[in-house]
């Protein structure tokens, strides 16, 4: 808001409208060279100001010069780099990272898993309300069967201790808490990766456990990446990119990968063909023939 007002000489927003908003947003793109996401954030802030604070409308904004949306290739670990990073993690952080790579999960998808979403014996994971509020089923790694079972034994004992102390309830999605009052304390609804400490609601004085904060995993993965000497701008999401790429390298059908990742369009999945070692068409460089 400050940037918008200063751009127009500190005029009051009520004195301005469509023309001034278009001018400011176009200035951000042409002079400020901001990214498309930054321009969209500014637009959202201005719409909120005019529609919900000032109670008016902004008119037609079709004349805005839009910031260019760049196309970026995903950062991908090699198999060796993936192994190096995972070996430098321990405990729950390692298990979460292995799930990201082994099942192609986004970080929050892994942290929001409930016990009932992981079917170890049939080797499948159900992702609830993923990106775009879509459910999907993906593969569960056979090599993680024993580690996850041991992890869940510890989590179940923690849950029993909480129940004995009069707690042991989790937040349920949507209005399920009202429809099924006792479900919040049932084992199947507990987080697969709960926090080590209970949270307390300051208003109701109730206690419970939330899932692990994403920053815990992000920091641990970042330390492991630096320790492995990897210079790529990698993160937790790189495991998901590596999951898709390594499946393609092994000849897995791209439609299957699309389903596992939850992409609506196979064109989104096709981006991983551009990061294969042999190129999207198996092209050999002419210098290799010299």
C-alpha cells in the first residue's frame, strides 16, 4: 500500500481507481522488473483494499502490462546425491525425507498424513486434500515398511500416554469434529508425524498435538544438502522432482507418474523429460563422436 500511495504522490485511494492501479502495476512490470508472483501479490493487495476496506470496486484491469512468467526446469538430485543427503539425516527427519522421495509427496502432504492414510501391507499412501484439494493414491516404499512400523509404535505409545493424561485429541478436517465427536481421539486420525510437545489452546485450555512444523524438516534437509557438498539450489521439494525423474529414467510410463504425482495434465509431468541425462529425445552431442 505504501508503494502504491508513494507512486501516486500520496493521494488518497478513494481519489484513485482503475487508471491509477493499471499504471502502478504496469510500472512494477516494466520499470521494477518484478516477477509475475510479486505483481500478482500487489494486485491482490489492491483488490483487497478497494473491495473489502474501502467497500468499492476497481473496474476493468485488462490494460495492465503483465510481468512475464518464466519457465524454469526443476532441480533434481542424482541417485548418488539423493543417497548422500538421506544418509546425513536421522530419526524422524530422515523418515519424512524418505517418504518425500519414495512416494513423490510434497512436504505438507507428508506431514499431514494420518495413520489411516498409510496402508503399509498393501504399500500405498492416500493423500487427502492435496494441491487443488484433490485426493490421490501413491506408492509406499517397501524398504520403509519396518522403519515406519517402528516409528508408529512410538507414536502409538505417545498417544496412549496422552489419552491417559486426559488429552490425545487432534484437529479434524472440515466439520468432522462436530459430526464425530469421539473421532479426534481415535488412533486412525492421529498424525503419522506428530510434534514432540503438546499445544495448548489459550481460549479453551484444551491440549493436543499438531503435526511436525515444516521448518523442522526444511532446516534438517538444508543442513544435509550443505554437508553433502551439493551446490544445487535444492530443498525438500527436490525429492519430489527426483522421484519423478528417476522413475522416468527407469522406463516408467509417464501416465503412471502423472497419477502418482497428482498432476491434472500430463504436460505438467512432461517437464521431467527435459532433465534426463540423455535428453528428451536421446540426443547425443556431436562432440562425443569426435
